[in-house]
C-alpha cells in the first residue's frame, strides 16, 4: 500500500496534486484545527474520492508550534503504517514552514522518500535523493483537471443556466467568421463602437426579441452629438453600412422615421446590443487558437457561499474569459471602455476566490490605463493588455 503523507494546506490543489500524478492508496493529512475546516476537508475528500479514486483519507490535528510534538506524531504515524506493510511518501508541496522542517528532519534520519510539486510548471521535485524515488516505485498517471474541477476545489460552481445565447456554438465556423468581421469594424475605435451599441439599444423597440430591428431615427438623433462617442446619425449609419457590407446584417432600410435591418445570427445580435461582447469573443478566440490552454470558457458565471435555499450557493460573479493551463486558472476581464480602480479590485477578488494563490489575472482593454491605475494593476499582479 502506497501512502501519501502531507501537511494540509489552504491551497486545495496542493493537497491532491500527488494523487493526480501517482496511484496512491491512502492519504494522511496533518494540520492545525483552524486550517482544516469542515468545508476544506469535505472539498479535499470529495476530490480525492471522485477524481483520484481514493477513499482511505484521514486528518490528524496537531499544533505547529511544538516541533518535538510534530516529530512524535510523524514518527508514530510512519511506524504504524510500515508495520502494516505500507510504504510512506512525504509530500512537501504545501504546509507550514515548521511542519515541513519537521518532515524533512524525519525523512533525512529515516530515509523516507520526499518530494514536492511545482504547481505552475507541473514538475515533480525529488527532495530526498538517498531514498527510493516516488517516480521509481509508484505507478504514475496523469489525471487532468477541468475548469469546473478547479472551481469546485475552491468551493464554487459554474452556473451554466446564466450562459448568454450569443456566446453559444463558439465552435461553429460561421460564428468565428461573424466575430472576425465585427471585430474588423469595431476594433479600430472601441469608444465609438460602444457609442453605436448604446444608441442602438436606446433607439430600438423595447422588448423586441425577433431577428429584425426597427430603430427610431428621432431617438438616434437624441443619442448622438458633439462631445459624445458618435458625432451624428451619419456615423451611426456608417457602422450599419459596414455591417451590411460584411454580411453581418441584411435588409438594411431607412426612411424618414425608421431604420430597419435583420441580424445575420444570434452572435451578431449579441455583439451589437452588448458593447463589450465583441471584445470578449475576440479575446476568447485568440486564446483558443493559441493552443496554449487546456480549457477555455467565456462569460462564465461562478457561484459560491453556503445557502441551502439556493442549491448551496449564495454569491455570483461573472468572469469574461476563463482559461486553464495545467493546474492554473487565468481570469481575464475585458473592458471596451474606461477602467477604474473598482474594475481592478473586482478582477483580483474573483481570481483570488476561485483560483487561489496560483491564479493569473489579465485585463484586456481597448484604452490605455491612467498612470495610477496602471501602477495599481502592477501591484496587484494584473497583466494589462491593450488591444
């Protein structure tokens, strides 16, 4: 029987990474009571059972302030497992410094195999070279994690009921072509595009859910003017004419009171009525086509927080683009307009809550940040990409 022994860490991926890569039979966690909460233990047990097919899991509470006591518990645990025919392996991927020192001391004197994982690089590091290596005597495997798996590890859930129709069928080549066509029109000046989208939403018939729009010219004229994103109705028409020429809209007509046209697809409809939609879709496709990621989602609604009246979840957040590479999530916020301090805090909060300490943060913006916002983004480890 192969037994993984480690100190419980608040970062959930560190508690299961060895079992994702090696076929272990049993896991023993040491940890302090305040760190091994009921919720944290339940999440870890569920992951080890459902993902790694391990049911023999135990948690041992002890204080990390007394290194002698820690060594005593380690000694008695290893001796008991070895007497029962088990082979123990020390995993130093997570845990408090003093606990790791104690484990290292015991490993050195008793020749126990010891290792840790570099989560970012996905690499195994052998720490006790005098002992039998885990990769030489335990069956290796590679159990991949999905975006949903990692969100669940952090106590959250992906809410697919909130997915917008304009962001469905993204593998359809026609959808990809529509996005590229609209991006060619919108990308050069996102401020004007936002103004066009806002004017369209204001002037369209309220509650219209059909493929055909009828737009009040009177309302358009009230939405444009000097000092606004669109100077006059002609600029609004320039966008519609460009969209017609690209094939994104059809049957464009204009009379003394109304402008009408038909959307070419649900994706086109979403991009025209939601100003930021095209930037999100463009960013999503760029990342998918880079080939660097194991998973990509767009417009992802995340729920967390205990509430029995809401299927166990209370608070909701949306992230524009969510990427997975190995065991690391990248959270991307797309902003077609101006960025303020709150946008940075919202991105940081969502990434920390659902991605933990390894989460990466990116802000894709159509406009350069003001100097003080740019400096704050750097302090928060947010990568700013200006398109």
